C-alpha cells in the first residue's frame, strides 16, 4: 500500500511542477511565451515578439521569435504580432505577402516578383539575379575563339568572350544598364603553333647529374680518347 501511495504522490508532484513551469514559461517549448500549451507550444508571445506557427501534418506548434525566419514576413497587430509565410511564386524571402525581396535560385527579381526570364523592357543582371527595368539588350553572340596573348595556340589555357548589344539606350545614362561583355576561361586546343620548334625541357640539376653519371657528353664538347 505504501509503495503505491508514494508512486501516486510523486506523479502528482511531477504534474504540479510541470504545470507551474508551463505557467512561468520555463519549459524549453514555452520560452518567451505569454500563454503556452504542452502540446502546441506558444499560444501568445510577450510584447514585441512574433508568434510563428509551424505546421507538421495536422498538428501545429507555436514559437515566439525576435525576428521572423527566412520565407516569412512580420505583421504587427493590436492583439498579437505574427510571422506569416510568403505567398509570392518562386519567392525565397519577402517583405509582405506578395512582395518578394529574394527569389529562389534560377529566378530574377523585378518589382517584388520573380521571373525565370526577364520580361520585355528589362534586362537580366546575372550577378545580382535581378531584372533592370527600362533596359533592353539583344541576345548573346557565339563564344569567340580561345586566345591568350592574342594567340590561339602555344598555351594550355586561354580566354573566350561573347558580347551583346543594348537595344534601348537611355540618353541620360553614360554607361550600359547591364554588362554587354562576358568572358570565361577556356582550354586551347592547339598546344603547338604551326612551324614552331618543339623544345625539350630538362628537369634542372637532377637531369644533368644523371647525364654525367651515365657518361653522356654534349655534342659540342671534346671527346676524350
């Protein structure tokens, strides 16, 4: 009888301590909460914090945060401050529900929206992955020859370049709205130029020592009898 009573007492004590901890917000899932549930986490947050609801299937869990995470925007209200998910298509981070500030990889940003290709009247800025409005350029040309020091042979690596034209140049702009030239490293196919001499490179003193040890002599040296 006594062991059963002791077990029941410890169980009730644990429940009382847990309930008190939840009320005080000292449990890990209830940190910074104003109201908290053991199953659903934070129900409301302290002043100036944002409530983020994470959904896993049919269940949801609340967290109180100082700053909303990537992919969410913050909304302040009279009753509660909340973190809400971005709804703009192909958006990775947003300022409001439909205004994107960073697109997913492979998309260009223009006026809060994401595009796989910049619309007419704008040009892509590849480095920033943005569309420059009021700028229009033609298609890229084919890649030029792979050269180094103005030669297409005699080297292992070189550089090839392609260009495009600005179609809607602005009178008030002194420089192009986007890059009109692009270069990249390339491999030169012809290692030896036509008519050039192929020279054999020796490996310094080590090669010379092997030559002397084997009794070799230069063709220009004296031959001892």
